[in-house]
C-alpha cells in the first residue's frame, strides 16, 4: 500500500534499471524484477479445486481480495461468498485481515488473476441437510414467509424449505390452507424432496396428518365422500367425538348431522364405544375430518 512498508530512507538496496528517459532525464528502477515472479507457475501451485488459507486484504462492493502469498491475491466474488446469505455486502461476511479458507475456482497467469470461492471451502448446507434428513424425515421449523404459492420454513443449517399450498392441509383449497398459518409460527413437516443443485427443499405438512393421507396410505386415511365405521369417543351437547377404526382419524359429528329427523339428532342417544357407519363430509380448519350420518342416509336413499 505504501513504499514505507517495504523500505526505509537510508536503506541500501539492489535495483534493476527498467527504463531511461533522456528527455525528462529520469531513470526508472525496479526492485521486484530482481526477485522471482510469484505468478510464474501459479496454476501449478494453486490448482483448481484446491483449498488454501489466505488473508483478506481488501473488501469492495463486488467481493473481497484474499492474499494467498506475498504478491498473489485472488478475488472472492460476492456471489461466491456464502451459500445462504444472498445479496449481502461482503463486509458483513468477512473483515479485513481475517484469515479464511478459500477454494481455487480459476487461474489466469497471463492476466495475473485468481478467482476464489469462500462458500466452496465450506460444506454445502443443502447437501448436509439431504444427508441428515432423507426423504420422509419429519422436521420442525419457523414459518419465515407466506407467499401466494406456499410457505417458507426455516430449517437446520440456515436453509429454508417450501411447503406448496397443495401440501399444507387435506380437504381445503390452497388459498384456505395458506390462511391456517402465520409468520413466526412453529410447524412440523415431512421432507418430500431435496434438490442440492437447485438449492431447493420441498416439504409437506398434510402428509403428517392422521387421516389426512390418501386412502390406503399410512395412518388409516380417509377421503371426502367415503363411508367409514366410527367409534364414539365422547358424547357432547353439540355432537359426537368419533374415531375411525381402532387408531384412525378422529373427528366430529355435529348434532344436526346425527340423523335426518329431529329425534335422531340427540347426542344422548349414543354411548361411548358405540360403532356405526358415517360419511366423511370434509375437513375443518383444524384439518380434522367431519362426519355425517344424515349425509349417509341421504346417499343411501
């Protein structure tokens, strides 16, 4: 940065004559010319994909310069600084004089340029996530954002996963499903797919619901319009809490759905443990199925 960093007044030094300008009566001298050019053989010394330790010497808006050895500096472009921190000023990721590990991306001895990657010297968080959480794994995270097509969930390793609106809840439209959750809410989901190259993680929430999967799936799932045998779990003034089979989905039958006639719409005529057939009419906002004896009677007629 300044000659005083290399020499002091009064020092005796060896120099090489670079040029002589007789018109201006000036002689240009050089000191580095007496030393080996560090860029000679740089491509062999710093092979592509090699990882080296260097010192950050300068930070700009477009990246950071890292000194690998005296005379050789490489540029870490802002796009190669972090896997997860996009569009962030390099000064928020590294600081001057900081020692960092970098990976060589490209070497041009003729132009004396080395392209370096900071993020490449670190584990790819999407690859690490895929290894730790294979497809089918249950995860938990905070709702970071809600868009018109799904929810973004914060996950381990500072990465986000997306739940498409069609994978949020059974029995409701995508728009209705988006209204069920708010930013900052902690939710659980299952890993559906991880695309390391595209840095995408697909999640599903409805796949964790008991009674929410397709017919024949895990958990004794039910579908709208299906006729099932239910068992009374609890008798309430407003209706019955019931369960499909021994360990299937639990849901509610409103008293108005207990029968077509008013006399049949009395919850007290049922007992805990009693079994009967009912039709699945839909799913409430809590994603539980709703049942109806009246709907089944109408359908049978």
